[in-house]
C-alpha cells in the first residue's frame, strides 16, 4: 500500500471529517488550514494544496504570493483537541512553479542541512534531543500602549501567595524561590497536568520518557525522547502545541518565554546532538571524556559560530534576560564533562552509542528546524575545517579569576548583537545552499522588527529607576 493510500485508509477507518495541514513560519509558530474531507483525494494529496504565502510574516510579497503545501505522509496524527475528528499532517512548502522547496521554509532548510551532511560524506544521520522548559500560570494580564506598559502573571505556586485568601482556603504547600526541583505533591502542584501532557503527546505519536517540576515555582519540563533531526523538530512543535492546549483545557496558561519571572530561574532548551554514519556513532572515541576528535571539532564549530547561531537558538529579546553573566546561565563558550555552567556539556554515557554533546544556551522560543539546522551546519564546519575547541573547562566557571574569565568567549548579550553577528558570519550556513542569503536577510529583517519594538518602548523598571532623577 502506498503512503497516500494509507492516509486515505486512516481517514476512512477513523471517520475523519477534516484534514489539518500544518507548517511552521520563520518565527517558529505552527500555522494551519483545515480541509474538509470532501476535498481530500489521492490526487489532491499528491499534488498538494495552494495557499497565500504573502500573509505569513517573513515570506513572499503580495505579487508572488501563491505557494504550495506538500503533505508529508510519514508525519500524521489525529488531533486530540478538536471537536470534529481531524487528521493533522505536517507539510513542506514548495514553489508551485518549479516544485522546488521554498528557500524560506524552515522544515525544508532542516532537510537541506541533513542532505548537505550526507553529500560531503561526514554522516548519514544526525540525532537531536531537546529539553524544552516552560511555565504554567493561573492568570496573565498584559497591556502595552503609548501610555501603559504592564504585565502581571500569577500562579498558586507563587511564593508571594502564601498569605493570600483563597475561597477553599490557602493550603500553604508551595515551592520557594529556586525550590521546585524535585519535591513531591502537594508542593509540586503540576503532577496531573504534566501527566496529561505526556499522555496526550504519546497519543500524538511523540515518543515521551518522563516529566518533572523544574527549579522555579510554576516551572516544568517534559522528557522528550531523542530522534532524528526532522522528526525531533516536528516533535518540538507538537510538544509546544500540546503544552499550550492541555494547560488551556485545565483553565491555565503556559508560556515558553525564557524569562517570564524576575529573580528566579529562566527556561532553556538544552539540545543533545550527535552524528552517526553506517550505523556507528561518530562522537565516541578516546579523546577528552571519551569523545572522538570529530566530536571535538563539532564543538569547535559550535563555539566559533555561537554568536551567529544565537540568532536562531535564542531568537527573542527575552532570551537575553536568561543569558546573563554571573548567574547559573550557560553564557560562557566552553565545554566540560562535569560543569553544567559551560555552554557545552558532555553528558556521562556508559556506551559509545550514548556519546553526544549537549548545547545548553538555546531556549524554546527557537524555531526548532532553524535552530537544529544552524547548530548542525556550525558543527559540520568545525569538522570540515578541523576547528579544535581548545582545552576543556572543568573548574567552576563562575569562580574564575577576572583575568581568566576575560579569555573565555561568551554568547551574545542581546538579540540585536545576535542578528548583527548572523549578518557578518553566515558563510557556514550557506554551504551547499542549505540557507540562502535571501532567507537570512529576510529573517534578520523580521527579527529586527522585534528589536526595534523592544528598544523604542519605555520599560516599567525605567520609571522606577529614573522617574524622579
């Protein structure tokens, strides 16, 4: 049975009413259109579906708006949140005239990075294991106008609610600041909602392993199993979708903002990664921490291009409120097998197949396709050009003397710096036509809108600091 016939059989067997076509925009947000089942046939699935690309921020102009969604028959799931039986399918975006992948389509870019790796003979598979963190709040209020700048979030776990009156009484069990890792309920109030998230994701064909409370009150993480680059990027999109939707169904609200709460831990997305060839792990060897020289060169490429990578792995102005020097944030571009404050950690692995590197500066605001592709391309550049990362840093990086610390490079300090770095350091991305210059320029232009909005608006703390000066 062909793939398309399997789709048609699934539609019939599950009494599907709608087929939801999904793709990811440059910022990383899932977009969709729901086709009534009457429009679905072997012909329409094979040909794809036209839509107006000019309405997607960062994509086509109005005079060249026609674009084609091409379903990926290997990536489908029945959406558990819709009232009508709906089969969802991930799509790639193609140019309808040439049939070629659209060069600003993030999923196509990620596929291009994999194809490039294979074409230069380095490896035939890249595995990624992300760890997205998030907050769940009971209430969020925000307003931004010419005379108002305001945001307030609240959670029953907020330590400031210890004296609050609740209709059912204040039970008093809540984690303190930096006290959320790993107490059992009732201190951990998120057990059931996280279990629901993991169960729903499993039903959506996303391989899940575990869940737990994170360090900050109201902060959580679900354990997503590692996988190949495209599958894992798809899974991150479903992870974020399910977290938002399950929280919503519980009458709560979830956010992947890296720093939604001042004075406590932010949310990151550590990303484990490795390359394999002919069924063998290329990162296992007899160098530092039982890594191979290939793995060290991969780390060297990441460190060399980290500031440019930041534009994709840390793509919000809020990202840099998490990446602040002097705190437990992975801002220092060093690698270590023991030091979790290094931006690149080598996790312990008992077998060669578990050997991998863990890049710790990304966050879940990232478009996973572009973030994974950019890190892979940086690592490949390191391998091809034998970029050694230097000596490992196994000391406590936050207790280093100032003169030693000055010699350790850091990630960017702002989204503006990251975008400027991307503009000056992008040749490693354009190798093999994986990223196009047009795509990079369009991305920088899109994200600079956010930088300008942020830089031009007065911040409430500025009133506190300067109003009476």
